[in-house]
C-alpha cells in the first residue's frame, strides 16, 4: 500500500533548510539512487521504474523493472544527463524478472555495476556487469556472484583499497528465506520473536567479480550493545544498505521498510559492529525509502527518492539534499518536504 506517512517529530530536529525539492529526472521514473564521484563528476546509478502492469502485492511484484539508465551531473543543481540504457535484462543470461536497486564501483581501470534480479527459479541473486566507461554499456557476467542472494547491493571501497559488499532485504527481498543457510521459499516474511534478521556483507575479491571469504552478518546494536528485536520495526534493518566513511568512522545506513525511515549506525571498522544513532531521513512520499550518501567538492549529499511525479508507490523519482553533520559526528535528520 502507498504511504504518505508524516515526519517523526520525536527524531532529532529536522533539517529542512537545505532541501532541494525538485525531482532530478522527470521524463522517466527513477528510484534507489546510488551516487558516486568518478573523475570529478557525480554519476547516479538508480533503478528505472516502469508501469509493467504487474499487480501489486506484499512481495513487491509490481516493481517489475527491466533495464538501467545511468545519469551524470557536473554540479549539484546543474544539468542532469541521461546516458541511456546501460544494461537490459534481456542481456543478463541468468535473469528472469525484477531489476532492483543497483550500485557501482571503480577499480582496476574498470567500472562494475552490481544489481539484484530474480533468476529463472524466481530467487533473487546479485549479478555484476563491467564496462570501461562509468555510463556503460555494461556487459553482464554469465552467472550471478557465487554465494550471493537477496537484494540491494552496496559496494564500498575503503581508503586502503579493500572493497566490501553490503546487501540484503527482507519480505519481497527474500533475506528471511536464507536464515537457515539454504533457500527456503516457505519462510515467513520475518521472524516474529527473537533477534531481527541482520543485513549481510562480504569482502570483494581483487577482481571485483566475486566474494573473497564467507558472507557475514552486519551487526547493528543498540546503545546497550544488544541487537534489535525482530518486533522493533522502527529500528531494525529492512533493506537499502549503504556504507560511507566520515572522519575515520564507518556509517552503515539502511531503510526500516514498513516504518519508512532511513536509519544509521556508526562503527570503527567496515566490518562492524555498528551502533544505532538515529534517523537521517524521515519517511518520504511513497512506501519505499532508499538512499545513498556521497561527498562532492567538500560537501556531503543525500540522494533519495519519493513519488512526487506519480503519487504511485512503484513509480518514483530521484532527488538530492545536502547532508549536515553535527560536531559529534551524528547526522542532522532530513525531512523531505512534500510539494
Ligand atoms: O526498487 C525496488 C526495491 O524497492 C529496492 O530494491 C528496495 O530497496 C526498494 O526501494
């Protein structure tokens, strides 16, 4: 169901002053923006929402996307260039349906596009495609990344050059189906008791095409060092993992899904654990909330989406706002104004 939940007034003081209210792209629908700076330009890797006519359900089948477009900007507030189709589902040999939130990375002189899509068995896996250009076209590998599952890959490269992938999403993202180590299509959307399901992470191989070592849990802990209970829907991880580094600390941010917040937790290492700090983006118009955080020319920006153009939950539009840190390293909560 669509939600137009209002801001949580119990969160830290909302920062509305720097909100840029206009969609960045208006001629197609875009969502889940993963922004990166390559060669002094901003590149945005979003989902490309379409009206596929697939009926809406709790598994998110109505998010039935089929390709990716990549966008670039020389400056925030400047022209946004659409570089056209960078990868089409018909050119991913193992894919069946639903190209969800992607991410990108640069290493070894190559660009890597990471994407979740359901395989021929209707199981979400994470794939990788490569290009010599940040805007593609990208060529998909023949198979998904070995050991990958679920959705929403976010690839972070630390200052020492090591790259990590964070991923996972519950409900339609199928993370709960892997709770016992192997796929179980009958698993309930999430546990009703005990600890919340943890997001996942893995170190990337030097060639960026696969995982080096095992997939591990990302530990998000409360102020007492305890994981959140599964019933704590205001704070537990749902989907949309993102990692960034600020002042030597690692910030793991994510969507709380059915409570519609972008929350964040801070740690001393890219592998965690991370201590919950609060909400950085209050609920936006539309059910989903999904973001990325990037530094550009000395300022920090939050890329996110809402449904301003369509008012339909599966037809979203990407936006950007400036992000502000407090002196103690916490982030001022952003409230995205409605039109
Ligand atoms: O865009 C499809 C899905 O919606 C994403 O993978 C989730 O994060 C949510 O934004």
